[in-house]
C-alpha cells in the first residue's frame, strides 16, 4: 500500500533515535579527548630511539652506523658520529650519535629505518598528538626528544619488545661467551707463557748457577 | 487581582503585562505601545525558538544516525547557536562582482520580512495574536507566498548557474505545492465558516467528554492534515522536498552566492517559515492553543501552542532524517497526479460532511470515500511505477 515504506522507514529511524539513548552498542562514538580507545599494538606513527637503563645517553643503543639515514626514503634523518667510543647494548665498544635528528614533518612513517637497523636501536612510536605551533623547531626532534627507555617500548609494543630483548640477550651472551673464551684463551696462553718463562727461568738459573759455580774460580783466577 | 483565579492569570500573563506597560502612556498611544510590545515579543521569541530548533535538529539527526550531536559548546552543546551566530556575524560578506547588488541585498530582507509578517496573525495563545484580522488565513498565505519572490530575487540576482537552477526549482515546487496547501486549508474554512484564525481556534475549542473537537479527528480533517503537512514540507523546502537547495546537486541552490550574515538571514527565515507553518497547521487542525484534554485546560494556552509547534518541528526533523530527496519529476508527479486530485476529492467530501448534518452516517460515508480513494489511487499509482523486487541486468 502507498505510504507503507515511509512508515517502515520512520519506525526504523525512531528505533535508532530511542536506541541511541539506551544501547551502547548503537552509540559507538568515543568522545576523543576525554575518552580514548587503547591503540592496537601494531599502531605506529614516528620512530624513536631506544635506550637501556636510566641514563639515556649512556644506554642509547644507536651506534651511529647511519644505515637508517641512508635508507630513509624522504631523507628525514640526520646523524653525526662521535669520535670516541662507548660500550653498546651488547657490550662492544662502539661509536654513538652526537647528533640524531628526525624531521617528523618530512617523515612518512614507512618504518624502513626500523627494518634496516641491525642494533634494535630505532623503533616506531605510537604517540600521535604532536601538533605544535612551532612549525620548524617543534617538528624537528633531536636525540634527547627521540630517546625513550626500553620500558616505554615494552609498554607500547609488548610482543615485539620481548622478542627484541631475547635477541639482544642472546647476542650479549654470545659476546660474553666469546669474551670469556678469549679471556680463557689469553689466560691459558698467559699461563703457558708463564710456565714456559718459568721453565726458561729455572733452566736459566740452573745454568747460571752452574756457570757461576764453574766461572767463579776462573773469574777469581782471572782476577 | 484577588478576584481572578491563578491559572487564568498565568494564561493571560503577557496580555496583563502589556496592558500594565501601556498604562504608563497616555491613552492615545496605548494601542501603539501594545502592538510594539507584541512585535518585540514575536521577534525575540521566535528567533529564540529557531536557535533551539537548529540545535535540536542537529542533536536529533545525530541520535537518529547513532551519534551525539554537537555537545562541545556549553552543557550538552546548548550554546552552539550562540557560537554559530557569532561565526555568521564575523564572516566576510561577499557579493559576486557581476551580481545585481541591490536585489542581492534585498532578497534575504524580503524573505525575513515576509516570514515575520505571517506571525502577525498567528494566535499563539488565548487573546494572544498581534492582529485579529478577519481574513487572517488569507493574509498568512499571501505572506508565505511572498517568500517565493525573494527566493527568485536571490537566485536571479546572484548571476550563478546554481543559484538560478535552485531558484527555478524552488519556484516550480512552491507554486505546485501552494495549490494543495491552500485547498487543504480551505476545507477548514468551509467547516469553521471563517478566515479569522482566532475564530478557527474557537470553533475547535469544545470537548466531548475529555476529547477535544479538533479537526484532525475527523476523516476529512485527518486527510487534509496529512496533505497540509506534505505541502508544508515542500513549501518550506524541507527534506525530502529540498531540491531547491540540494547540496549534493546544486551547492546550496538559490543562496549559493550568499555568505556571512546574509546567509544566516536566509537560514533564519527558512526555519522561521517552518515554525510559522507549523503554527498555522496547529491552528487549523490541532485546535491552536487549546488543551488536548478538557482536564488540562488549567495549563496556560500559550504552553499548548508551543508544545504542539515543537511536536511538529520534531516530525519535520524526523522526516528529514528518514526520507531521501525526490527527483524533480517525482516531485511534480506527486503534486499534480496524487496530492491535487486527492485534495479536490477531500474538498467534495468535506462539502458532503457539511451538508449531511450531525450523525454517525457522515462519519462512515466520508471515511469510506477517502479510504477507498486512497487505496485506489495509491494502487494505480504504484502499479504504473512497476514497483517491486528489483532486477539487475549485469549483477547477479
């Protein structure tokens, strides 16, 4: 009958109208600044630098190898390498960045820097409220602003961070084992050398003794 | 005051206030002061109602679409209209280079003036009409038809294709729907025997038991109420008849080239036209300011008027949220092939009702004629449209 569809439609909209007051399922709006949904673990915005421990400069994993700088498609990373060295995350002495800048107005969040980093030093952040009224300085993040503790990394990407930690621990163990082996080898060598030296020394003393015994009269005689 | 009872005093509070203010002036000036106060009342109350309507429309549409509406400015977004008003006031007023500047300037003013003139005859409560005109209904429709002039002024003077298309559509639509609008109102005049709006309200003021004698509760009254509602929606360019300003087709129709406060005036005028046509339809069919039940007459009459108008506005919003926009040919077909014949038939039925005299027979006869005509016309209309399950040529 004519008008039937209109009545049906009106009932549907009325159901929505009334339902939005009683059913949370209908009214799915999250009122953003006050309410937030937890971000998915895989969410990413811009990269940050991970550091271990409490001192951001001492614990920084970055060794200023500059691979990310070279790989970055929009060229938003700028790194200056240090002249001196400090121990890195696995304990090897490495250089560190005296300057590490990311221009997030240029960054396109491609995550390539994260993919290429062999030191697990650069990771993706999920902090997205970065609006600023300082168009140039406010969007150029230096190493101080980029540095974030490993605990923060665990907080935003728990699964990934656990994997990274396991990998680093394995590497550290390998390095330690190697160091230990090397130390043992050195110690063994040293011991051998020492033993040899001792042997030589004792032989030498013996000969010296003998020769002195032999030589004394002659010397005296010679005098 | 001690002789008056309290409900009657509250009912007439605005009249008493006007008389009290006027009493400070010499007798010769008192009518003028009374009219001035009434005008002030109209131009402050109805734009206030407009602001509320816009807010409720946005919130209501939001709820119907399962979201919150505006809720940032003030508690529950109540100050949103203030923010919108400030925004409209401080925006730049742009007049196109090749526009007819004078007509372009006059169009919104003519629109708003015409709409406000209509309020002069609207009885918003017992004894609460600015002018008690003998031909009030005629005056109201004359004024609401003037808005078509301003729409065409706006469309033509803007020198913009969208404006002109919008104006053409608006004029075609408004003239087509003016006919059923007037003819469905004529029905009420036939029965009430008067063109004066207070008298039309008075004719519906009685009660049978607790039930009111509103015209909407008669077969012909109900039919013309629905027709009047449809025509009023078209007349005020509301969805689903919003072709003249269909933003997805012609930007904003006849006010495409308006910005800043001129745009705001168009916006206000459109909503005021909607409120005034709700008011007139309340007056014609829903007993105006009369209470819905005899035991509710202690509630002030002006409250009932505004409650009914708000109900109308809610239905306007509800319909807007439900129905998609019609096509121009559908609009015209509906007006001339369905609404107009049905209105003419309704006119005959009302005449029959008028001359059959009191009794149950006229109820049966007029209901039967109207229902049969509705079903018949609806069925033939739908059959000629071949409406049914849709077949697709390419998709599965």
